[in-house]
C-alpha cells in the first residue's frame, strides 16, 4: 500500500506531502483503529479524536455559508421556474416571425 502512495505522489507531483499521504493511507486502511497508527503524532491523534467525537463541531462561518448558499439556490430555483412560463408565453404571443 505504501508503494501505491509513493507512486501516486510521483505521478501527480505531490512528493512534498508524501509523509502526510502515507499517514492518511495508514489511517484509511482501518479508520476505526487510527489510535494504533504509530506514525501519527499527538496533535494528529487529537484532531482525529475530535473528528470522531464531535462530528458537527465546525466554525459558525461554515454553517452561515452553507445556509446562505442554500437560500440562494432556492431563490434561483423559484425565479427560474416561475419566470420560464412567462417567457414562453411571451414568445408564443410574439410569434416566430418577431424573434
């Protein structure tokens, strides 16, 4: 598996982050047992523990951005679906020779 990671790093020119890729591969091999990966330092273990124990602990700005984008998508949907019949009606009334 480590050989695959090294080949990937060479192929995609990301050898500068090879140690992190190797750690990620070791954790991905058995995510439930990340505590047993000897290559992880205490900071990395703490970060992974936080991800497991507090999945929804994210910055407020992230939630704000998600909500704002969702509202924008909903508004765009309403506008496009309510406007389309109006546009089609106008085009029908104008006739093909006026386009």
